[in-house]
C-alpha cells in the first residue's frame, strides 16, 4: 500500500542504480526527482529509464498507457533546491567515500524536510558513511540493493549507531510498499549477507578449478542443475533442517577441512588480472565471450526475476 507520509522522494545519482530506483518508485506512484550533475547524464538516465519500462511493455507486463502514467511521477533536476521538500533521499553515487561525503553536505544544506537518508552503497560501512554527516547522522541507513533494484526484489538494510528509533522501520516500510523483500542486519558486516554468501561460493568454485577437480563450465553446470534452483523456493537453513542437522554435522566435519580458506583473491583471478582478461567487458575472462550471443545472455541474467513482478501500478 502506498505510504501517505512519503509525498516526494529525491534520488541523487543518475547511473544504473539511481535510474532503476526511479523506475521502482514511479512504478508505484511516488513523486520522484532525480538529481543529475549534467544535462548529458540526465539524458542518458532518461534513456535507461525508458528502456527499463520498454522491457516491461515488450513482455506484456504493462501497457504503454500505464508507462505514461508512471512517468508522470518522474522529474529530473540539475538544481538541489528542487529537493527541498523531499521526505526521503536516496544516494546512489560513485562508490567513493569522498564523493558521497560531498553529496551529504548538499543533502544537509538543501533537503531539510528529509526523514530518512538512504545510501545504496555496495560495500561501504554505514559507520564510515555517517562520518560525512553532521546534523542528519540519526536519519541515515544503508539499503543495499542488487542490480537492477526494479527487478531484483531484495534489499538488506543496515543502521548505524546513530540511527534513531523509527528511521529503519520507516525505510523498511517504504521498501516493502514498493514490493521489495527486506532484511535488517543486526550489525554492520562487510558484504552484508547476500554478497558474503555469493563470494563464499565464488571462493570454492575457483578453488575447485584451481585444484583440477573440474573445469569452470562443469562447476557452472553442477550449480545450475543441482542445488541452485531449489533456493528460489526454499532457504538455506530450511534445506539444512530438511536434510537433517545430524547429516550435515557429519558432512561438515569430514568436508570443511578440504574446502578453500583463501584470505585474498586466488591465483586464477590474479593471473586473469595480469592478462587484463576482465570478463565480458574485455571479451575474455574465465570464458571466451567473443562468440557468445550477448542478447541471449542478457535475457538469461534477468529471466528468473520477471516472475517476482507484482506491482500495483498507479492508475492516474
Ligand atoms: N551497479 C551495481 O551492481 C550496484 C549494486 C548495488 C549497489 N551499488 C551501489 O550503488 C551506488 C551507485 O552505483 P551505480 O552502479 O549506479 O554507479 P554508476 O557509475 O552507474 O552511477 C553513479 C552516478 O553517480 C553520479 N555522481 C557522481 N558524482 C556525483 C556528484 N558529485 N553529484 C551527483 N551525482 C554524482 C554520476 O553522475 C553517476 O550518475 C554505488 O554506491 C554502488 O556501489 C551498485
């Protein structure tokens, strides 16, 4: 249900995450203003915004008329004064502390009506981020999305030691009102929850390849066709209980000593770095991407997430 106490949302940063957040908020009928640093970045953000909505239209999930109604809630500005009355500010700028601190100075100067400041940082600790705030330390939280947040329906929220009662709850309520699943961490931790899990899996996958147990393609096949599909409908601990704590006790005592305990990026990754084989962006990484059908690949990246679409689109 739309929150009555959120009349206007300000987003600072018109990149991937900022634009996708604008799709999410306008798609639920929230007046949203995106602050852009230049007309060029405003233009490229609007092109992305239109493309994201076109994807819904192409899949018959929305009509062009509905997209037109959502778009009525979207504004761009190059002037911080237009964020004076926002109730919530979402900071989605480059992942550099100093860049974010500069933005926070402007938030404190111009967004004097804000009840919550949200940073979408991937990795920075909320306790470091609040150092960039002076009078608004108590309304900041991190809400970490997965890319793109209008499709991936999950946020992990972290409060700082300064966050005052009610702010985290308000942010959770807003994210739930736009149909996201939200978890609140009990304390700050690098990688939050989901990236800790994902990178623990990467570490072992790389170790299997480095140890000559299997090649990368077979590791991918094993994951995609064995346990991974299950985890879109049950959780890890649900599976642990279902398979039996006693069974897992025995397996862990036997298996854990042979798993990777790498404390930094493994050799396989360092060698790729030295060879400048960065993956898709350079045409070669673990795989050779030069002959891959990238249109098909990008369809596959988003494929499971369309199933989560359950927005109540604005009607006027
Ligand atoms: N892309 C991802 O996969 C992902 C996932 C989760 C979280 N995040 C986090 O979200 C944030 C944004 O990431 P992104 O991928 O959208 O980055 P991006 O590079 O696509 O966009 C960053 C935006 O910041 C803007 N910016 C830079 N300096 C600015 C300033 N002084 N004033 C106003 N705007 C400024 C840029 O103009 C750009 O539009 C980062 O903190 C990132 O770590 C990214």
